[in-house]
C-alpha cells in the first residue's frame, strides 16, 4: 500500500523551506505572537497544494473547499484522517501541519467529535485572527494513527 503521509524533508529542514517554494524560515513563524499565556496545538492533514498555500498565505479557504477549517487535537488523529478518509479519495500523499496559538483563541473554536476523534473548527470569520496568532509548521514525521 502506498504511504499516505509525505516525508517533507525535501521542503523543510529545521525551519528553512526549499527555495523553490519561495518561502523563508520567517514565513513559517509569520504572525506568531506571544501573549504570555498558555498555547493550544492543533493538527491538520493537508495536500501538497494546501501546504504550499499555507506556507505562502496562511490558513485560508481554497476554491471549492469548505470555508471552515477542521483540525484535530493530536498528530495521531490527523494521521488517522489522512490514512482512512483523505488518502483513499485520490491516493495522493498528505502532510500533517502543527498549528500553535493562544488558548484565548482556542476557547472560541467550535469543538465536536467525529469518528471518535476530538475535532476543532476554525470558522471563516476567525481565520484572520487565527493566522495572526498562529505558528504553523509541517511535521517532519508521520505519526501512527490512533485506533
């Protein structure tokens, strides 16, 4: 079976992206702020195209996609969705991105459970604030999905 999670080492080494993307290491930390409080980390499985878009512009709805962006509370759960839901759709590799942002913003996200996994939704009206506060980084590994 082909692997559903891409090794992104060709794009990211530490915090330096492959120059072909035109993204500097500062772009990965673009907009990250520290409020002196606690932080929440969320995870999302993304396609190559969405990863490039995130690294250039932040999290945003793409043409023909949901306006709300869904995240899981663990990398393992994002890997579950990648392997069992997203990869079977088109057989293209995915990358897990980790997003860190203040708890004060996390408390405003919609929480729900799907397929037994805690999921959080960033609605369109919060995306600008989310991007301004978030540190976004692709993971260098593919976690084993939780059962």
